[in-house]
């Protein structure tokens, strides 16, 4: 048990609407006076002569993404704003939590905004660190704690089914990280059981303030509830006990190869102006937070509309990476229209063997044949592509258009991202960066994926390379008959709108 969990009882109001009658919260907004911070001076120097441009760096390796976050927390002087769907009581969560407390002890203001879907087990830890005078934790669209989440979801499905899926990590309003990673081991290559392939973009320049403005919009919504506002209060230990629990958690794992792999060089390169930032035009793409209220049925958000315009502009090639890919009939037609214009459309998603959500795969499988018939190139991630025993799962959410435009964020091409959850991402115009991402994806297709083809019989074939040469499977490769049968049964359920 680490710093974010304790064994305590919990009682809170039963009705969601009672949360809206809480006492007025302390106003809290982004810090604008950060130019004199170390990061501020660094950014000002880089922007000199190119004030409208952004500097962007790709974080495609999990350990680099964690190392950069930890180093930026240590470099913070004024404020830290973190927005995430989840944080776990694991190696990454404890490292980040303890560093945040250290920053708060230095006088840095810390704001942590979590979606409430997966916070129940770490309520006490979150309330404990919230007791620090410089740390405030809020949960978005909260669940009651006095009964099971399943019962609460059934009773208030239309409210509690809608989640904040956004991820951002901003330091001193000068440097931001936006992408698909949550704050947990599997996203940072520090897990001993599973590993997610994911993407983040680090950026400096005007886009950072856009992220901060967007964070404020969510932070000050009525649905963002202070973690210490529940009545009666959530029982929790004193913060010094929470710090001790976190330190002991890390001490017990001091010989972990992941701890010794944390790379401080990246942050040092950034702080010494040696990190190879790519000069680009970049902008934040963000759903308005009131999307979570679901006032209009099947109303898409700003992120969906932006991606539709971006992909529609393609003249040569579109690459879509989406771990949970449920295009629906309108999505198949949309991509088919691109193919009819002569655009190459490539889609990479999880295979049944690699996915962590069998229900999503069951619905996605309905669309494989229609997609292939329309000329869309379809690839599925192979579950393992190294000597490691780790299960490899795709979690990146990426779109590349004509090797010039790039989107990285939290958005999956599925009904949940379109209509239910709030999403965000960063769009970048840069042939250097977009071309590099497209090239690395293209290189990985042969060695890391199954290439799907339609057989003359009308069935699907999975082609892939091994040391013995090309292999062809006529059923979901590397899966058991039990899992395939379960998936077929799930495909019969009316669950598509929730995927």
C-alpha cells in the first residue's frame, strides 16, 4: 500500500445534485506572472524572433515521458496544473505524488484535477495531500461514496456515464505535456505485467497558455468538486503519514530496474536549451466541459469536429492510430469517401490478442470487412514483439495527414469519445514532426502488426512476419477458442453506443 491508498470508511451525500449546493469554492486561475521563472526565461529565449511559433518534442517512450514529468515537477517554481483520467497507487503514482508534495513544500501551487471514475480506492490519499496548503485536488463529475459505484451508475446512468478523459500536465504556465498517458505504471513502461504503447507531445510557446485556459475552464466547472467537500468528510491520515507510506513503498522497490532507468538527461537538455525542439505551429483542441452534461443527444464535441476537418483535408495519405476503434457506419462511409478521392487510408488498432477491452473489440470486429471492402488498410497490433513477457497493448491516439499535420491526444475513434466523454489533444503543423511520426508508424507495421486482408471466400486473413517468414492466420491469431467465442457472444449485445 502506497501513499494514495488507506483503509478507511466513507460516507457522502447520496444525490449527485447535492454536490451543486456546496459552499462557494476559492477562485483559482492560471498564473500569468511566470516569465521570471527558470522555465519562463528558457521559453522567452527560445521564442525570441519567433513569438508565434511553438517548440514541440515527441515523447513516444514511456520512461522518457515519466522522466520528463518528474524533472519538470522538480523544476517548477510557481505552479503545476495536472488533469488526468486516472492516477494509480503504484510506482509512477507514488513518484509523482511525492514530487508534487516536495514542490508544494517549496511554495509551488499544485492543482490536480481527476476524473472520478477510478478514484475511490485512493480517496484517502488524495484528501491527505489536499490538506497541504499549496495543493488542491478536485474530482470531476463525482460518484457517491455511500454505495457501490455500480449501483450509483445504474441509478444515475445519464450523469455518471459521462467522464472527463482529458490529459494535460503543465508547469509554470511555460511547458506543457498533452497526449494519451494517464498517471500509472502501464503508461510509462514501469509495469511488470503489462505495457501500453502511447504518445505525448511536450510543447512550449503560445499553445501552453491555451492549455492553461482550458484547464481553468474545467477546474472552475460546477462538476469539479473539491475532494474535501464531501459531507461527512472522507476519513484520511495526516499528510506526514501519507508521505511516509509513499517513501516506504518506494524503498521496498528501490532495486526495481525501472527506478534506475529514469532518465534525468531529457530535463537537463530542456533546461540547458539543448533539447531538439521542433519549431511548429501548434494549437490546443479541446471539448467544452459542458459536453459531460449531455444536453443534446449524439452531439459531438469540438475535438470531433476538428479531426473531421483535419482528416477531410487529406489529398495523399491519412494514418489513424486508435486503440479502441468503432467507426460505425458513418465512419466507414467517411473513410471510404477519402479512398474514392485517391487518399491512402491506414488504420492501426488493437488485435483481440492485444486489447484490454474485449467488448470494444467485439463491436469493432463488425466493421472490419466493410472497411477492407472499401480499400482501407487495416492493421492490428500483435500482442508481443519483444523477448519480454509483458503484454503489449496499443493506447496511442494519433492522426497524421499528408505527412504534414499531426494530432496527438486522448481521443479514440469510437462513440464514447464522439458523444459521451470529454476529450482533448494537440494539433501540430510540421512536416518534420508529422513526417517523422508517419515514418516510425510505417516502419513498425511490418514487425509489430497483423496486416488484415479479405480472402476470396469473403473471410479475413491475418498476415504477419516471423523469423520463419510470412505467416497467415484465418482466425484471430494468438487467441484461445474461449476468448474468440466470448467475443462473438459480446458482439450480439446492443452495446455499440457505449464503446
